């Protein structure tokens, strides 16, 4: 294993660990409404990523990216839709964490790969192996158990999983640098975020100017908290095997689950353990089958 590959693995692990502990950051802002946090997150993410573009002397390339996107209307509107999907994902996540549903957010990111499979079947005409079919069935059983135990559908988990899976599906067809891509995505949502923030100011509902300095700093750094893991992930995945990323993606929801149960005393009953166990087994089956597929493909290429 080369130094670049090792560095890539370290970057990806750090990214997933940061995402896994992100609920702690949002909990520090639970006295701020989810909509204000979201508006601030969009605004500060745009400012931070634009600064990175300027410092990295990529402003000219950003303009080229925008021209290329405008020339290809399918990519332009695809990224536009993707930007609002990820914004919806951010809002659901922030709301869920501060409303005491961290365990359900972890479920959302556990089932995300399986939702991505279903989208691949529907839109990309991908086929599943028998092991992958079994993994989807097991995950479905887990979700049904959870739905019955909750007495209602786990909409938070599915909103997170579906919005992020759709976001990933659209982004698959648009080749753009992670930092410049996030700059453009937040730029698309920026007018709505600014309009809403101005509304909060005029109605004296904005916590940003009426709270203490720590709250203001935490709100400003939502941009950093959003961009840094994404940049590390994008840089890391360039130099490491794809199947390894498949293993590492479960670090974040596992840490979220531990944070919710151990740090914030969220309920995790025997029924929930049974449901999660079905999903964990499904994910192990799916990941192992994907690794075997990749290795088989590599063996045939030699």
C-alpha cells in the first residue's frame, strides 16, 4: 500500500469520524431554531467554500465550471435540484438531532446505501446478486419491525436516506471538484437563505445578533463544519480503493448511534436492537458481496 493510498484512507476515516460526532455540534445550538441554523449553514458554507476557491486560486476554474454547467442544461438543473435535496437533508438532520432523534438519524445513514441500491435498480437498470437481494429483504424486515414498534413510519430516517441517495445519484453524473461543487450548490440556495435570514432579522426572531458570542461563533463555523469533512472525503476517495470506502461509510452512523444512546440517553430498546441487527446483517452481506464483485472484476482484468 502506497503513501498516497494510506493518506487517502486517513482522510476518509477522519471525514466519517467528524460526521459521526456532528450531532454534538448541532446539540450546542439546540436553543436556535432549525430553520435559522439551516439558513446560516447555507450562507456560511458559501462564504467559506468561496474563500477556499479564492485562496486556492481556482476562481477562474469556478467561472469555467459555471459556464460549462449553463451550456449543459441537464447538468445545470441536475445540480440545482441536488442543491435543494442536500439542503432538505441538512434541515432534517439538524431538526432530528435537536428534537432528540439521533438514533433515527443513524438509522437513516445505515439504510442510505440500500436506498441507493433501489435507485440504481430503478434509474440505472442495475442488477442485484442473490446476496444483495437478501440484504435488501433483511433491511426491509428491520424497517418493518421498527415501524411496528414506533407505531408509525420512521420518516426522519427515510427522509435522510432518500434525499442523500437522490443527491448522490444526481452528483454521479456531474463531474465537478468537491469544493467548487459545494460553492455552486450553496450559491443556488443562497437567495432563499438570505431572504429567510432577513425575514428573521425584521421580525426580531434571529438569535445570531441577540445571543451570546459563543452562539454567534458556532453559527459562523457551521460553514467550516459542513465543508471540512466533505473536502477530506473528496480528497481521500481519489487515492483509496472504492470498496474500502464501502466499509468506512458505517463509521458515521455507528458513532451517531453511540452518541445518541450514551451521551444523550436516547432510548434503544430490545425491539430497536432487533431491527438494527437485521439492518447490520444486511449491510455486512451487501458490503461483502460488493467487495467480492470488485475483486472478481480485478482478477478478470489481469
